[in-house]
C-alpha cells in the first residue's frame, strides 16, 4: 500500500480535528494525550528555531497519512529537540496510531522512519554535521499487560527496529499528569518504560548516562510548556535521583520482545517485575 504523508501546520480546520479525534480515541482513555489546546498551541505558536542564549531548540510535528484513495489511515506526532551546545538531538516520538484497516501495510514503519529524517534535517539546518551529532529516538511506552496483545504489539514493532527500554531499576520513569490541575490538584503520574534507539547503535546493550539524562531533560523541556514546574521537578528528582544513586556511567538497556511469542522477554518488562510504583507527589 502507498501512503501520502502530510504535516498539519495549524489547529484551524478539519485536518487537525480529525487527527486529534483519532489520537484522543486511542490515547485519551489511558491519560496519555495532552489537551487539545496544548497541541493547538504547539502548532499555532511554534517555538523559535534558534536561540541566542543556547536554550534547547524544539519543533513540534503532527503528521497525517492518507491512502491512495484519500482515506485517513493514521497519525503520528513528534518533537525534535536540538541541543546545540551539547551537540545532541532527540526525536521524541510522542504518539502513533495506524487505523486498524491499514495495520501491517508499511505505514507503521514509515511513521518510525520519518522522525529520523526530520531530526537529521533539523541538525543539518542548524549547520551541524549529522555524523557528529548523536540522535536519540525517545518514546514512552506502557509495560506489557498479560492478556493484552495490543500492549505487546507496540513493543514488538519497536523492538524489531532496534529500540530497547532503559532499565527502570536505575531509571524509573514516569509520564507527568497531562491534565490541567490548577494550583491545588494532586498529580497522578504514569509509570512507563523509557524506550530508546540511539541511531547507528541499535545493538548496544547500554546507553551513556548522559543520554539517559537527555531523555528526561529534553522531554521535560517539551512538558514544561503545559505541566507545572514543581510537578516536573518532583519527577526529575525521582528518575535522576535513582540514576545518580546507581553511580553507573552507562545504563543497562533491556531488550524489547521481537514477537508475540517472546513471553520471557515480555514478562521481564511487566509492571509487577519493575520498580515502578507511583511516585510520591
Ligand atoms: C503500534 C502500531 C502503530 C503498529 O503499527 P502496525 O501497522 O500495526 O504494525 P507494524 O507494521 O508497525 O508492525 C511491525 C511489526 O510488529 C509486529 N506486529 C505488528 N502487529 C502485530 C500483530 N497484530 N500480531 C503480531 N505481530 C505484530 C510484526 O512483527 C510486524 O512486522 P511484520 O508485519 O513485518 O510481521 C499499531 O498497532 C497501532 O496503531 N496501535 C494502536 C496505537 C499504539 O499502540 N501506538 C503505539 C504507542 S505510542
């Protein structure tokens, strides 16, 4: 099957509505989607792509796919974050959805490869050498739930393409609460696997601790646009505190399952096996 990928550049109009509705139906019930106004703001008021003070440069991308007959087939959104000073790029793969009739037709793979091209283009546009700038693909994923094949399918799809999970023993990771909690609300962060692929190093069994730190720092740079600073600081303290306490220079990577039958690998990643109790707020 062939698909046409388009980038949504404004929240005004039916394309954004269709994309957001599809994401909301899939990720809303799991509290894994930002509010509509947050995505709209990222599109309508993009972050500047250059900063004189050396701050992180971020860009948000909402991609939609249609098949040859114009049918809506899927949506992916991502953030490209470039740190010129440290010479590191992170493509934060936020959400991906391939609608059921289009699954396993190549669109999932296209949605995983396009972010690499986009991040490398950002590096080049910044006048930097792609070969000299490590590119980390970063995603947050639910641990597999026994009996829920969908939770396993997404890990398999990424596992087959060289993604692994940063060991939660040294890097307990939580997605912040995306709701608008106001001043008094108590956040309810979600324990997730920090899933990564360091482009060009797909068979590595460890990740430099500096890049694990980048995972948190750069994702939090994105979250800071809509999540309270004190909520993010508490989560950073939990994740980076464990990393510091471990004293490791390279964090272990856990293999993701490569097929639905890979029960032993999946079992090692289930929530009951991981030190991911909900953090204190
Ligand atoms: C996860 C998702 C994007 C994968 O897309 P897809 O088009 O279904 O699957 P892919 O083409 O990417 O699959 C890659 C590999 O994963 C494995 N796989 C995918 N679906 C599978 C299934 N239902 N059963 C067994 N293996 C499967 C296969 O090994 C497949 O390779 P193959 O087709 O060459 O055998 C899609 O299932 C989806 O939208 N799920 C709901 C939303 C979601 O979970 N998103 C991910 C979290 S952000």
